[in-house]
C-alpha cells in the first residue's frame, strides 16, 4: 500500500512539475475566462449548398430577404478559434527556431527582419509568375516551387550570416543580431521601395488557404504541428539535439567533452532563419502580399513565446512544445484584449510583463533547485 502511495505521489509530482503541464493549466484558465466574460456576438449563418459551396442563409421578413443571424460566444466559436490558430502558427513556428537559439545560450533579435526580407523576396518571385508578371505563362507547379525556394533560401542565408558572425567574430549575439535586424529590414525596404508586393499565382494561394468543409483554414496550423514534432524529435531523441542542451548548459564543459560548440551555434541560427522563412512563406500565401514592414514587433512576440514556454535565457532549458504553448498564450492575450474590449495599447505592456514574470520564475526555480541539491548533499 505504501509503495502504491509513493508511486502515486511521484506520478503527480512528475505531471504537475512539467513546464508544459503548467502552461496547459494557464491556457485552460485563459480560455475559461474569455468564454465566461467575453460575451456573445451575432454572426451570419452559413450552410453548404448542393454544389458543396458555403453560402449565407436568408429568410423573408415582411417581404424582404434578410440574412439569418445566429448568436455565438465571442471566444468559443469556430471562426475565432481558427483565427487564433492561424495567428499562433506564424509566431509559434518562429518561436520554435528561437527556442533552439535560446537553449544554446544565444539570442536572435533579427528573426522578424528575416521574416520580412524572406517574405518580400519570395513575393517578388511569385509576382513574376502571377497573372501580370513577366513569366505568367510558366508551369504553376514550377512557379510555386521557385517562389518557395527563394523565400526559404533567403531566410536560411540570413541565419547562416548571423551564426557565422557570432562564431567568427566572437561578438555577443545580442549585438550581432541587433545590427542584422536593421540590415535585413533595410534591405527589404530598399528592394521594394517600401511598396507592397502582390498579385500571386492562384495555385500557391489556394494551397495555403485550403479550407475544410466549414470554411476553416487549417494549413498554417498543420505546418506548425509538423515543425513542433520534427523539432521535438531532434531535441529529445537525436544526439545533435542533446548537444544543443549541453552547449547552453555549460559551454566550456561541452568543449572539453569534444562537442563542436562553434558548429552547434551556427546550426541554431540556421534553424532560427529557416523557421522564419517557413512562417514568411505561409504568411505571403495566406495574405497574398508582402511589404518591408511585415512582422514589425514580432521580435517581442517570438522571444516572449519561447521564454513563457519555458526556454531559459541562461541556456540549457526549453522545448518545442513549450514554444508552441507559449505562442498560444501570447496570442490568447492579444485575442482576449479584443474580445474584452480593452485598449489594444495594453497588449505590449501585458506581454512585456509576462516575459519578466517568466524570467523571474525561471531564476527562482534555478535558485530553489540549487538550494535543494545543496541540502541533499
């Protein structure tokens, strides 16, 4: 009986001691608050016709044809949750890449600028194959592949440049990525002259904006989940992933253990650039255009998502799943501010406070762990 009790206590401790478990509790509480206090809204009612297309439902009132409205909870409805999932996807994908960087004890402030530069370059290639572009008659599949390759290649090269300068110049990544943040954003402005780039091939847009039978766009969410699964397998199950934790936990010890520390640092910046490129690709496909101003302020959201998700700024701690949940919390805060009718200017204040609280809790957790280990020793 005593053994069974001990096992039960250990299981409960493991469950509620998990960083992700705490984040799930926070998400549940936020959802409950928004559901209970967000109120309701009247929205048009839709139905699927004989041709499989969604159309609005109308009724005749006093000889006039008027749309039928139905009352829904502002937060807990399919459209709002789909919008929340879409917004979370862009930030969440980049947060996964940022988590790699933070686990390795580094920082990347240029992720939003990479997102902007990759999006405008990809958009320019797509526009060349668009209805009014110079290569309008090209094969749609070829056009889509070239545009995707251009977007991802630019993002990866930005990551390579960040990592190479951090490794070769031995300058703190905060300084390097602060500089490249301005450079990449400036390049995006120069090549577009500050103008929006659009007019894409329909094949690409239809792929990204593919909808379910209820008119819900799910491709960004699917890509986010795939990225999280791949990153989790890499970090947890593969030796290179464990090396990322080792470098962030103790760089000197890792170097004496034979781990190629400089290579690991270069890789994490490449991963960060790649995830920014994936997010940019989804964004230009979803919105149908790109500008040099895209992603303004995303640096805070991405780093906040990673830190709130459990990544320690001192390195050696974090997870891809935590980044996803952290991004969801950040976007739920944004969504909740709109639903509750709060001034949106408070959004940055709340997110900034969330980052500070997360860092303080991480520091307290580290202090408590060291104290407990010292007591046990």
